[in-house]
C-alpha cells in the first residue's frame, strides 16, 4: 500500500468518527485552505580556542559556516475538523565542522546533512483531525501548519503522517523555535529527548492528544531511522519510539504557564557502551558500536516548564535524564540535562516586537559514555579521540531579535560553551551568529 493510499484510508476512518458539525460561531472565520512561507539564513562563526588534540567528531577553531532554508506551508480542510498539510523545503549549507564537536550544538538550523548546493526535501506531509468534546470555544489564529477557525477547548487531536515529534511533544512558548528564538539544539528541545527522526529532524508516525480542562495527555508512535543518526527512516515500525506526555496549564496571578512531563521509549538495534568497549579491547580493533548492536530498549524522561512572569517577560526551564549505558539513537550525545532561561519583549524600550533571550544549559553524560569516548568512540555529534579530563558541557546563549518589518526579523546570537564535547582539555568556545528570518 502506498503512503498516499494509507493517508486516504486513515482519512476515511477519521471522517466516520467525526460527529455532525455544531453551529459555528463567527469569532474566527474558518479557513478552508492556506499557503504560508518562510525563509531563514544563519551565518555562524567560531574563533580560536584551546584544542591540543582532535578526533573525527571534533569542532575545529577559526571557521565560519552558513545555512539557509526556504519552506512552503500548504494546507487544506477536506472536511470539518480536518487539515492536510505539506511542507516542501529547499535546504543548503553546513553547520560548523559539518555539525559536529558539541553535544549541545550551537545551531538547530544546521542539519546533520550539509550540502553546498540547494536541494529539495518534503519535510512534512500529514493529516490532523480535531474532534470536539465540548467545553468553551476558542479561536485558532491562522499560521504555518494551522488553519484559522474555532475549536472546543475539550477535544481530541489526531495527527498522522510525516512530521516532527517535537511538533507535538516538548513544546515551549519561549524556547522551541530555532528560526525565532534560541539556536542551540539543547534549548530547542530537552537534550536528553532522543526523539525519533531522520537526519533532518522528521519522522513518520502518529500522535493522539486529549485535552480536558487544564490537562492534556499525548501519546505517539514513530519510526526510528534505520541506523543510529541515519538519513533513512524505517517504514514498518521494526525500530520505533513510543512517546507519552502529560501537561497541566495554569495561571499564577493571572499569568499563564504550563508544566509538561515527557517520557520516551526507543526500541531498536542499539549498543551498550561497555559491550562495544569490551569487544574492542578483546580484539584489539577500533571501538565500533555497530558490532555489538542488538535489539534493546532505551528510556528517558524530562520535565518542561513555561511561565509568564509579566506581560512582556517569560521564564522557561527543562531537566531530563536518559539511559546513559546505551547509545543515543537519533538526536545527540546527552544523558543528563538542565536548563533555565527567560525571554523579554521590547515594550520597555518601545520596541514591542523585539525580543531578548538568555538561556543557561548544563549537559552531561554517564560514566559508561565517558569510558566509550575516552577509548576513541565516536558518538552522534561528539568524539575527540580521547577524553582524559571529562566535564559537563556548560552553555550560555544570549540573543536579540529585532523586527525590521512585519515580515522580516534579524537576530544577533552569542553562545559561550565550556568543555565542548565534555572535554576539559578543549575550549572554551565562543560562537557568534546572525540570523535573518522572513515569513508570511
């Protein structure tokens, strides 16, 4: 069965579940179709830093790299409550050192695949069905991957197809969008959230969300890539991820906030770090986790907070842990993480649409993971050939985003990274970036 026929069958089943449409209010006109677009360009550079030795996945000093992408968001409403979206995209460019050398990599706009010439990808193709369960009615503002209209506050939302796991899970109003707020990978999502994805950050699968009052519960199942950190996804869920999230929305002194707890379970062919190391020591060969991969399960959990403190000031925080005895699969080399930060809008200096943000992040790895890297192991993003003096990655990111026109924004971003790749012998690293982002 082709992907299109699967979508068609799924759409038919969902249509049968939808109750007759209730009378629509006129608060927000219902859109039947929409086309939006965005273009982002990031140039990022790093100066000199201590680098007494390097490995296959080390960050190199004295370099400047750029990335660019142009995306169309094309959506239509085939029946009441349903939306179908396609996101064709053109990508180009490279991350610093081909997106290697730092577990909390400084640009989430840099994919794991870099190319000098622009190339085409269909990053998302999904259907979303919203089933109203009553409660108050609320407006949905039109935007990228969302048609305008009205919906019940109590509802079920089903999403299926190709999309990002982090489109649904681990969202945060202040730290989640590398095209608009923080650039660092471990600020966009929790560093320990080893979410299913190809090398561009997308997967195929389905998610179901239930909203009741102040609570929401989410469940999802997604294909992992065929090999860790790979470009090609499984198609039959032979290697898969299960995600579960619970969310509570609240208000403190009239200021909205939310708390989320997210659990992931990856099942596929993984290697335990100590088993890969033991085999290399027994054979005298280079350490290679591919030789000891076998079916197993890797778990992780993290906490996510967002809280408005004033009308123009918001706070966010995350903390997470994942099984550090087993290799990460599709995201990055982080077994422990904690972050806190804030975003302030520019009303106080008469720049209502400008923003300034600060994030402080600490990422760590397990003892097994340290032994693996010290023996010359290569991770998803890091691997200096040895690691005699390990330490937590400590990252500070500061950005200022200036709205130049209603459709164009320019951002200056600075990051200070101590112990890149968990290596006290290298760094600290200072990274500067300019981001231009246009959207309609």
